[in-house]
C-alpha cells in the first residue's frame, strides 16, 4: 500500500498520513473533519494490509489522522502492531496525537525512536467541550501530557473560547516543543474567542515555545487570507 501524502488543512510540516486503524471515533466531536468528508466512518477496525506499507525514509508521518487510535475502545494489540511497524522504519519522524493521551505512557517503551506525542486542547472550559465532544476533558488531557515525554506538541484547533490565564499556564506546564493554533473551517458555529484574546494568547505562548499559526485562524483574527497573520512566529 502506498503512503498517503499530506493534503488539505493538515499540518504543513507533516509530509504523510498513515491510518492502519480506521473507523468511527468514539469521541464523536461535532467538528471532526472526517464527518465533513464522510470518509471511512464505519466500524472500528485494523486494516492488516496497511501493516505492509513501506513508510520510507525521511518522512514526517501523522499516524492515526483519520480516527483517534488511542481511544479506549481501540484494542491494545492493534496499537502494538502499528507501533511495531513504524519502528521498522526508524528514519522517519512520527506524530501520534490523541484526546486520550493517558495511553501514551502505557506504550512509551514501544514507540518509534523519533516520535512526537501531541494532544488537542481547544479550550479549558468543560461546559463548552461537553456540548461538542465525548472525548476526555481538556483538564484530563492536560494532566496526562505532564509526563516527561522527550518531544511533545499541543494543537489548539478548532480554538474555542477559553480562560487566558489557564490556557497559558497549561501550555507552560506541558512544555511542548511547539503549539499549533487553528480555527473551525467547517461552519460548526462553535463558541469562539475574540480576536484580541487569540492575539494575546499567541503573544504569551511565543514567550514559552514555538507557535505555528494556521491560515484558517485568519478568519478570527480578521486578516485577509493572502496577507497572513503578522507575527514573528517560526
């Protein structure tokens, strides 16, 4: 099976995606882009033939971009098989991102050599998340990302209204290598923060870590698409 090249509104620094575990994600986030494209939302399953995919050399691969392969419903043996296959191609960088990061620690010794572990923290507000997702709470994700993993990242996408002081403190405590910030691109009418609050968040996070601002955030920042957000971000 060929490796899938990164496309669409994916992270620009990711070169490929790899999805041997597929199917309907139990987190059931209303804003999930997989729902918008209606691709592969059937029964949760391990696609065994994908375990023969040549993952190549020098790629940055988002493993599990189509469903959360770390959700509690995913069998341990499936995760181990995927990690073992990735480890057979040690010259790549692998991104594993989950809203259920407590499972990262369980498999820490089985992760490929060059691994980035990430989670999504769209907001710190529990009342907002409960209305749009069945995933573990942002506070739960924050707590489990405090583990001393060598490389970590945080995605704040789609960004929703938040408490500025709490979000800054959480990111500072997690100590990610970088933070990626983006907005809802599918018109889900999410409770979004003001432009001022987002700009202040970016300003403060840049004092802590690298901030990668996605183009879809321009709508909230009221910036023209061809202009881009004017900051000193890398």
